């Protein structure tokens, strides 16, 4: 009798789909946490977020420098050509 119950339990696969879904959901959650950690870092100010912020600051500074240098240029007036 005991062997019959054991063999019946081992052959029963009704909960296997549920176990698969639980494992799949746990894997998705762990991957999501890993992506959030990579983007925001442990304190929310590092990771990819910090890189993007740093690049934005550098580009803003470069744009300011370009605007300042263009406005300080003294461009000569165009040549009035009379043709040949």
C-alpha cells in the first residue's frame, strides 16, 4: 500500500505547471532588480543614471562654450566682388 501511494505521488504532475510559473516569475523579478541596480546604482545616484547625468552636464558646458566663442568672433564683412 505504501509503495502504491509513493508511486502515485511521483507520477502526479498536476502542480508542475505552477512550480514552473513560480520559478519563471522569480527569475523575471531578479532580472528586473538587477537592471534597476545597474541603472540607478545602490544609492540612486550612480550607475547608468550617473553616466547620463555626467554626459548631459558635459554637453551643456560644451554648448555654452561654443555659444560664447561664436558670439565673441569678429567676422569680417563679405567681400564685395565685381566679377572679372
